[in-house]
C-alpha cells in the first residue's frame, strides 16, 4: 500500500480526514501510512498550525511538515488582509455566495503543494477534507473542482504521465458537519485539539474561539446536531 | 483592457513573454499593463531572481513581486536538492524523457500562485513562457496541461465561477528557441539581462553561465540558430 499525503489545517475537517486515512475508513480504503502537510500562508488564525501539530502527534502521522508561503503578498481575503471577519451572521447568509473569508485560489495552491510532495514520496493519494454541504460558498470545495484538479495534476507531473497517477480523495465532501463529527468520534480523533475559529481571542495565554464567526457557528451547530458534547472553549461562554 | 499577470523567472523565455505582453504582441493581443510575478522556491540558480528584477525594470512592468516558497522542503529535483546538475549531454539526450532538473509540480504551483494574484488584481490573463519544442521532457510545459489547468483554475476561483474567467496565455509554446530569441529582439527585450544557467559559476563577484548544463546548451544553440550574437558570459569561454 503506497502512503498518502493528507492536507492538515488543524481544523476539525482535516483532523477527521487524517484520522479516517490512518484507520482505513471502512468503505473507503485500508489503513495507510500518512504524511501530513500544513501550510503557513500568513493566515490570521495561525493558532490552527499549533493545533495541526497536536493533531498529527495524537493521531500518529508518519511525518508532519509545515511549508511557508505568504499569501498576504496578494491579500484579497479577510483571512489574509486587513478586512474584518464577519460575525453573528444568520445561517442562511452563511450558506449564500462566496464569503469574504474566501482566500483566492487557496485549495488550488494547497493541492498543488500536496501533489508535489506526493510525487516525491511516491504517494498515489492526496486526502483533503473539503466539504460542499455546510459551507457551499467556497468554489474550491466542490467536486467539479476536485475532479478537474486531479486531471490537471496528472498531466502536470512525471508520476501522472508515467502511469503512477495521483488520486485526490475527499472522504468528507458529501457529509454534514454533524456526520463529520460523528466520524471523528468513531475514529478516536480528539476533536478538542482542533481549531476552527477565524478570529480567536487570547485570554491569559489561552486561545479561545470567538464563538461568533461563520466557522464557529457551523462548528457549534455541528456538535449540537451530532449529539456530541462540544469541547471547544468559547470566549463568550 | 484588464491587466495581465506574467510569470517571470528571470530566464530568457519569461523575459520574452513579458516583453511581448507589454508590447501587445501583434497577432496575439493589444499592449497590456503587466504585473510580473517571480517565485523564490529555493532554486539552486537563485541568480535568476536578480535577473528577474532587472528584466522587470528594463521592460517596464507595472509591478514586480517575488513570493517565497521553499520547495526544498520536498526536494526531488537537481534544482532543489543535493543532486548534481547534468553536464555536457548531447542534444538527443536532452530531448528525451523527464530530466532530473524537473521540479515536481512546479508549473502547477506557479500557475496556482499567479491565478491567486490575478484574481485579487482583477486580471483575466496569466502569461507564462512555457515551451514544448526545445525541451519536451517537462510534462508541465505541454498544451494539454495548460488547457486542463485553465479549466481547473476557473472552477477553483470566485472569478471563474462568476463569469470573469482567467485565461492562461502561452505565446511561446510552439516556438523554437531561435524563434523566441528573434521575438525578444523584435520586442526590444535586453536578453543580456536574463539568466538561464542551472549551475552558474561565481568569479570575482561576477555570475557566469557554466555553458555545459542542458539550459546553457539550449540557449547557446538558440542564439546560433537565430543568427543573433549571444550576450551570455560563459565560464569556459
């Protein structure tokens, strides 16, 4: 079994993706050796990178690398430029349109980097925790994009042109946040280690989730719907 | 006319691509405002980045940015790992197979970054000096890859999904090195500012081309075939 590369942001979805890859998620694949890749892109919520380290260690990734690329050089997003993160938006607003937290071409860039590492490692799968259900506003989380990326990646690489094609695996793409949380639970991922908040609050050297950005709202509602106790420490609580 | 983003390595091909975009290469497009993007990826021949600055200034790019991303984190190429650059290879060897100077997924990564900047700028074209004639071993220089990348980039981005599609423009893709050199001459690109050598020699603080790597061999032969005096300073000469 060739190893797999897993994109690991430190958020909930990528942690569950890594846990499922390592366990060999039943219907999907056998247990795999996983190389976790995080990207330090100058994100406002850099705490997620610390979370990624903890998650990789807890779950037992074979190796965890963080590559730096400063997307603040381009800006254009509330996550990489001096633009306010929206707060307290109702659910129907969150679901509509491309949000200001969209980072131009982010998944295109991240999957390209993961493809590069996969090619060097001889890995034939890249796992990514994109999800098209709860947060449909990001164009680069849709299956159409993922399928097209896979074709392009195989045309771009020596591996792809020499018959060692790379597959982009998206175990969460059709799951609700509640389903993802349940799957994480099943795979013994410690979700208290993950970080989702776009705009965390630091209090006495302690990182708290704001509880009000879109990402907190979706996470909170996911735990509620899954019937799993929410381990997140919120600033407002 | 929307501006364009041009990938500028500091080599000959990308300099001619920038010159052609700024002039508005006759059959291809009207004169454009050009934003030049260079990538510092930990390449062995970092001198090309200094060359890129000189080229952007000489040709009059509206802006020139260099983004850092250390692909040595992955290795796997003679340009980013401790692997010798091949020397003195005969032309028929250079033309065959994927060379050890291939950098895994490089053009996939670079075009993804250029797409991100284009989206933020509202630019609808990314120009790249890939060429499938002289050096056919790089899978990510073929038209099939470029066409597939364009489709993927438009699925990945807000621009693409909202009808401001991005086009990947490859003015050199079918030209020989001699044709490229002639085009550069026509466009008044000062080719003496460009750097092609993969393994330059420093002599008295002066950067000289080795004259023996594949890139030097192709460049040298291109000037000869174009009937244009070669301004390159070679170490062996």
